[in-house]
C-alpha cells in the first residue's frame, strides 16, 4: 500500500481517497472486479491507520459510473442491419441499474468535502446524480441523437403546440430522434468475450445487475447539497454535442 505509506511519511492529517465496494468479498468470490476491490482494500488499510491515530480524519468518496463511458468512452454503439445503433451488454440492460455521474461534477463535490473533512470522518460518500438502467440511457440518447439544430426546431414546434392547448396530442420530444434509433441489447457472456470484453467487466455488469453499483446503498444527499448544478444524464447530453458523432 505505497499510497498509505506516502500519506504517513508526508504527515497528511486528512485523507479523502476514492473507494468502491469490495465486490469479491461482498459476493463471496462470485464477482471479481479488480478496480473495485483494489480501492476497497486501500480503504480498509486507511481505516486501520485511522484507528491507530495516523490521520485525524478519513473520508471515502465513491464515484459512480461516468456518463462519459457510454457517450464517447469505452462503450461504443454498433450499427445494426435495420439502421439502429445498439449498445451490447452481457446482462439484461433493462434490469441493470447503474448510478451515474458526469466526471466534471466529481471534483466540485470532493472540494467541498476537503474544506472540512473532520465533519465527515469515517463516511463512505456515494457520489452520483441519478440511477438509470442501460436501457434507459439508450432511450435518452435516442431522444437527442438528431442534429442539434433540427432537434431545437422540433422542440420549439412542440412547445408552441402545447401552449396552444394541444399537449395531449404532441410531446415536444416526439420528433427529436429524426430517424435515429438507439437501443441496448443483451448478448451472451461468450459473445461478449469474443468481442473483447474482459471477464472483469463482465463481472462488473453482473454486479450492477444483482447489487447495484453501491451494493444497494443510496446516492448520498450531500451530492446535490454540495453541487446543486450536477447534471443528470439528459442534462449531460444536452451540454455536450461530441457524443452525437457516434451516430453519424
């Protein structure tokens, strides 16, 4: 645990490391997600050092699944024969809830915690803006997959119709897709491996499906208190047009 030794040698009084649940320990070895378990083991060691009085306080921040992962990150949609775009998962995407976060919202929350870490000593703080299934993420991406200008015009027409009392027949989002269809599909674990998905990621998706990212724990309400402007998935997509190139 080189990071712990370094923290002691530099006489840090407070520690605010990132952490995640120990998937292997909590599942009795069923799910081996190294980048979760590795962080959890560091947390365990820091808690031990905290009990020994090596630090005045230790707060553990747990970042969620970053929205950037599915909007231009390592997850890429595959164009299907029918013209739709599919995200492929080795689990049922409609039954796999994931707490998510815009990576740029993580720093402002951690900064607030670091202003007074002793107040939150010993806490695990689950940092996310909302929880969605992968299927819901795909649906939201479909809403905004058209060109921004065309989508804005459509929204304007929809809102005007609603103001005219036609809200029962016209939803401002109904014409936002402009021919794009984004879906999330389940594939077998064998097919996922053949596509280059590691066993660690397969286990991570199964952990999400069975336990949720935080093992059933909720998002910490401190998130919205510390950073009221943090973005849900739909707001994140609206604030960043680069992801639309995935469906060009």
